[in-house]
C-alpha cells in the first residue's frame, strides 16, 4: 500500500511521504488563495474550495481565514457556515452535515500522533474520521478530536474539547465535554 492508501485506510502512515507532502502543498496553496480572495464578492462558493474539497454543498459560507490539511477528505453539506479562523486537519474523512454552524476558531482534528517518541520521530501517525450530523452547532474555540461523531441537532459549548461521541439532540460542554442537557427534538 502507498502511504496515501494507508492514511485513507486508518493505518499508520509516514506523514513525510512525498505524495502526502505534495497533497498538503496543494491544500496550502488553495488555502492561501481562498484566504486572500475579495470577501465583498458575495459568492463564497469559491471555485478554489470546489476543486479542493471532496464535496461542497450549496449555500456554504466559510469566513476567512480558513485552513485545512488536505481538503480531499472534507465533505461539507448544504447551508454550512464556518466562522473565522476554523482549522480542519482532514487526514481522514471529515463530514459536516447540512445546516451545521461552526463558531470562530473551531478546530477539527483527525490525526493521531503516537505516544512512543521513536514513532513520533519517524513521522508516523494514524487518522480517524470525524462526523458532524445535520444542524449541529459548535461553539467558538471548541476542539473536536479524532474519531468523534456528533449527532444531528447537537450543540457543543464554546471552548469545549470533545473526546467522545455526542448523541443527537444533546448539549455538551467542558474539557472534556460532558452532557449538560438534552434538547427537546419536537421543539427544535
């Protein structure tokens, strides 16, 4: 398997592989271009993001600056809004469901670095997907860790660190994030 195939399969891979470095460089250039586009043009359905992301829904608005690691693993649904300063390290699939809102400086991580210092020095990591359901609200400066799934209509409080799955129709907050209450789905 190539390192790109290992990354996609959730197996340990070498982050310094030339093909992965080339893919990150492409994303960095796209991020650079997007972040310097005229924000007054009104159409943030940028051709840059359409060519970078795996899929990009309609009526998506992503404030600048924005940053992603690869883009090719990022699936963004219709009506998604990302406030300024969001960072998505999409070494594995990241799916953001329709109608989801991300506050400023939200960070989504898929990469997992080994605890063993020799493995870290060898540039080995793994990655696990992150899935955000439909109509999720992630408060500013929240961090979503690798392998987390957040259910439909859930709310993550500002500054939270989400280490475990979040059920649909719940509010979580804190570090680590814990359930604060449930949302009445019929009223939502």
